[in-house]
C-alpha cells in the first residue's frame, strides 16, 4: 500500500480530496490511519493511502500540482484587518 506524506497545514479532508479525488475518501482515510476527521496532522507524517475514489479528480490534483489546505495558519492581525463593533469596541465617554 502506498503512503501519503502530510504537507504543511493539511487536514484529513485535504488529504482525502487530493489523493482520493473525493470528499468521501475521508472515511477510509481516517479508519485506516486511526484519525479523527477534524484532527490536526503533523507536517511530514506518513499516512496509508485509502485508494482512489474519483480517478479524474485525483489526476487533476496531481497534474496541476494542487494541494488543498483547509487550515489557513495564522490569521492576519492589526488595524487593517479589524472590523468596527465586531473585533473591537468603540468607547464614547464624551
């Protein structure tokens, strides 16, 4: 059985889409590798390949070198990204 190497910030759903060509590939991926669907993965970890579900989609991901990543990493911070009344409160004490 072929192994998959986890890339930076990938989650099980990303691995399933990229290597099986289908979101449905997450079930056998998690079962074969004793993972939870929402588990954070370690960069460089080796996972058992659950088999391709959609050959066309999997081939597109491989040929176009597309690597899905659901975890965006750090969220940009600072005044340029804040929304008034959502991220901070404007206090009018007069």
